[in-house]
C-alpha cells in the first residue's frame, strides 16, 4: 500500500472514530439525542469497513448497507463474517430515526438500543483497526 492509499485508509478510520465520539457526546448528559447518536454508530461501522476495503484496494459501491460491505470484506478476511448480525442491526439506523416515517415504530431509540449499537460499532472499528498495519492507522 503506497502512502496515498494509507492516507485514504487513515481518513476513513479517523472519520469513523469521530462518529464514535459524536455518538458518545450526543448520548451523554441531560436530554440525550439518541436518534442522532445511533445514526453515528451506523456511520462509524460503515466507515470502518470501507476503510478495510480501501486498504485491500477493493472498490466498493456508494452504499450505506453495512451487510453488503461486511460480505465484501469477508472475501478478504473470513472473520468479518462474525459481524453479519451486527451489520443487520446497524444498517437501518442510517435512516430509521432520522426522518419521519424512517422505518421505526418508535420515535427514539431506547438507551439500551443505543448502548448495543455503540458497542457493536466500536467492536467493528476495533477489529478493523487491529487488522491494519500501524502505518495505516490514524
């Protein structure tokens, strides 16, 4: 991987890290914004997997479907298959709470639902980070 490719991988993972930080910030304190926080969990997982695919020089479509991205990543590393269920949980959060009629029967995610999404997104991010050589990490 040349320096330009490493920089792009680092950028994907930096942005994923920022999404995780945003999720935590939005969920903290009085009046937590769990609808926006859970969206950032989805974004963090999506960007982490895209960072991995970028590291493998494997072009990916413009998509928010983490399930599809995980399946593509599993072609390079079988252990991505363990994230299939997490991807299925996280993918709908790209729109479920962000728009009226976004696909959720509830107006806001529960604190437990958010905590689960954050844990899954963090686990996916950490997994990708640990697969990469140090020079490709943020």
